[in-house]
């Protein structure tokens, strides 16, 4: 595996199935990501530094090493906290809401997919996840980082950054909804056709 | 057996396994994820599949043995098996799971019983195929060779 000149991003993968955890870990590592895997939503929140009933990470957490997570990829169907519940908790947290979240599921249920996208998930992967799906992760991480950079730049200037950042969010979420519908139908088409391709 | 022969035996055996639909392209995807840093990846995932499947089949059996069959619970386990068989590429097992899922939705005890029988049979078959493939793969690696990538 070639060593990437780019920064190594850290992905947190959540799945209750050991087999699927092994698979997603391998896919991510092969794609040059640093990986942490956990078997439940509550463990995921622990890694992210959030207790289940908190909405923001404590300012000082000396027991936790600051593990920066750049993206969360989670299975939808899990006992206890589902992937959707985890997604909600992340998006409701002031400290974690900008972390991109991707949902995986072995079932193609449009209402489920839409629900997740509307709650703020970046993408929905149909299992079994493929190596080619991994290429879609980096853009989401970079987009988030770019947003972070923009906010920092605006904070340093004299413009009214509060208004700018919230209108950015509105534009982005409207754009994303429309885009997601397109992407969703495109991806669903691709999913159905990829099984008939020979991949060597 | 020397390496060249091992590889031939492997390819010929695998061709039949693929032709008969026991495994599909997903198995090849897993092979492509294996390399020197993770030389036993396919073996490990395959072993997990076999372990998961035994447990799931037992669960399905015990639910169907009840007087009142909990079809939702049954379906939940069937969906798990659908997922794991899809992950390893066990196509015939996955196909029976889909039929099983339909029977669960219909609440048909007889239908589900038949599906379970079929499922157990298909599982036994793919288990043997996988174990043979794993044995050959291990021998090829031990002989210093690389496992041929299979194509559908």
C-alpha cells in the first residue's frame, strides 16, 4: 500500500456485527484511513467524548486523549441505539455536529434513506460496502474542514460572521437536499447495475 | 502438491463454485482486500460468516419450534443472515433468505419451515465449498504463492 502524502484522516466505524466490522475496517485501512471500530452507538459516543445524556463535550476531559474523528460511518440496524439515533445525537451536539456521518444498511428502504439524509447524514451506503464507496468519504471530510477554515477566516475578519455562517448552512442544506435526491436516484441505479459488472 | 498444480486445482474448483452460484463476485472483492499485511483476511471473514450462520440457523430453528411463531423475530434473524451471506458472497444462501423473508411477511409457518430446511441445506453446501477454498488458499500461501483472483 502506497503511503499517502495527504493527511491521514481518522474514521470511526460503528457496527454490531463482528464480520461487518472486520470488513469495514479493512476497506477503510486499504483506503489509507486511520480506523477505530466500536460495536455500539453508546461506545461511539464515548470515543467521541460525549456521554449519552450530554449535548456537548466537557471543556476539560483529562481522562480522554484527544482523538480527533474526521468521519463517522455507522450501520443503521443495531440493537439499543440505532445508527439513526447515533446520527441524531451527533447532529444535536454543538461540539460534534460538523463531523460528517455516513449510514450503512443491507436494506434499501427509501423512507429510511431519506430520513437519514434529512437528519444530516452525508451519504447512505448499501451493504456490502465496496472499495469504490470509500472514495466518496474524503470529499465529505474535506468539505467539513473547508467549512471549518472558512469560519476561522471569517472570525478573523470584521464581517458579521454569525449571519454569514447561518445563511451558509441554509443554502448548503437546501442544496444538499436537492442534490441528495439526484444522488440518491443515481446511486440506487448504480447499486442495481453494479452487481452485473465483472470487477477484477 | 507443487505450487503450479495447487493454483490450477484452486482455479478449476473455484470456477465450478462460481458457475453453480455458490459464491459470487463479492468473494472476489474480499480477495482483493487481502495482501501481505493481511494475508488471512478472506479466511477470517469467511470463518466469521460460518460462525454467525451456525448461530443464526439455531436461532431460526428454536423460534420455529415454538407453538406461537414470532414472525417478526424470525424475520430479524433472517435479515441478519441475508446481510452476512451478502458480505461473503454466498449467493444461494442469500437467495433462500429472500424467499424466507417473504414467508415471514406472510406469516406462513409451513413456508418458513420449508425455507429453513432449504437454508440449512444451502448453508451446508457453501460451508464445504468455502472450507475447501480456504484449505487450498492456505496451501498456496504456504508454498510461497499468491491466491489467484477469481472472476465471475
